[in-house]
């Protein structure tokens, strides 16, 4: 990468960081204005239908922000499932390869009909037929279950429970489906929101397009090979085999990256409703604390990311925030899931734990 291009990239990154800080500032003002109210975000599965319009919009905003920051296809789909599980009590992603829809991961399947979330990876369904997943993939748009449910194939694969509501939305890259996002209500009386499910699926598709790296023609007329590959002159007189179209190359790269179910089983599965709310509050408070670090220490954050030593530059501030988290949620301070650490990596280090420098 040339020095001029590197400067432009850094300038754009700084601009995006300033924009994000401004959004955080406004969000924090709203949070502080309602400091006396109990925290309730992110929503736990099944709460969407009971939440008000403002609450639902905040969930969507957080979901869009989370998905758009991810740096791999797997991370994008993991964030997508997290968002979908707040919109529908049960959610899953299926990868479309050839004529098969393969289960990738899911949340909210708690043993109804003997089926749990960790079993999603064992499912393989035909991408053709009348079931809801196949119809969504072929239509290229959201598909809602009819009076008879999502289809016998899907019902049998997910434990036989007939949900009151179900929806499937394709995740599109360059207008072509690479995955299908599925959500249903299971045995819950709550209703889901197909429009919200479509919004997060579209954002995930756009995020995947951003990460895809087809070969590009640079200003000098050379093909810029991704991932440090060897660049070849566009004026070469030989006649190599024609490359795959850029859209097809992107799709193949994405599908290769998504091979296999690499998401670990959901830690939330099997917890009581009270514990789910408590952990949701803990995640929200950790997010607030780290957002404050990002808001009030922008110069140090920029330099810490550049020099990969965020924990050193912000040692006192990070420790003060961690103490505040432990004081509010003492039982979670030493739990296997360190929500404060997760938010440090996700927000402060932009998903790259190496930038923390510890």
C-alpha cells in the first residue's frame, strides 16, 4: 500500500471514529437522562413484541452497529443471530451451497421437541421445494410462514414444534443469496417482526460485500491482488483463462469462509428468565462503560489502536471502569463470560484483541 493511500485510509478511519463518537455522545445523553430507569437492553429472546417502538429502534440501531463493525464473515453472522434472537424467540442461519441449505448456528432453541441450539449445525435441507427456507432463497426476499407453518421439512428438523409465527429472509450479496436467516416464535405467545428481521439480514449482506475482496483494477492499470497476492499487469499480452466474474468470486470467497459451524453453543441457553435479564443488564452496562472510554479519550484511543497498546495508554481509565462494573455486578466479575472484556475488544479494539496490547 502506497504512503498516499495509507494516509487516505487513516484519514477516513479517523473520520469514521469521530462520527461514531458523536453518535455515542448523543446516545449517552439519552441514557443519562433516563438513569433512574432500570436497564433493559439488549432485549432477551421473546421481549421484542412487548417492547415499545423506541426500544425496538434502539435494538435495531445496536444490531446495525454491531454487524457493520465485524471483520470476518463468521463474526457478521454471529452478530446477525444475536440480533435476530431479540426479534424472534428462536433464530438460526442456514448457509446456501449449491442445492443445499446447511445449518450454521442458532439461538433460543431450548429443548422443545428435544431440539437445542447446538444441533443446528447438523441440519441439511434441500434448497428447493415448498418449505419456508427454500422459498426465501428462491424469491430473494422475506417469506412468512402460512397457516400450516414453515413446512414439514423445517418442522421436522427443528423438533416438530409448530410456531405461531415464522419468517425467513435471504442474506444477499450482490443480489444473490449466500445464506438464509430464519426466525420463529416457538411456543412463545409473543410475535416476531419480519420487517426488522429483513433489516438486519440486509445489513449483514452489505457487511459481507464490504469484506469480500475481488481483484480490482488500480490506477496504474494493474490488477491489485487481495491479501498481499502478486499483482499482474493488466496489459500482459498472454491470454490466461478468463477469471470468474467479480460477483461469483465474492460468493465463492464468502462460502469458503463460512464452511462449517464454528460458533460455540450459546451460553444463554437454559438460563432462567431472571438470569437472562440480569446478564442483559450486565452487557448493557459494560457497553456503556466502554462507550464512555471511547467518548472521552478519543486521542488516546486513536493512538492506542495505531500502536497496539490500548491497555497501557488507558490503564487507569480501564481499571476504573472495570471496578465500576464489578461493583454493580459482583457475581459476574469472575464469571467465565467477561462482558466488560468483551466490550473492550468489540468497541475499543474494534474486534481485534491484539490492539489492547495484553
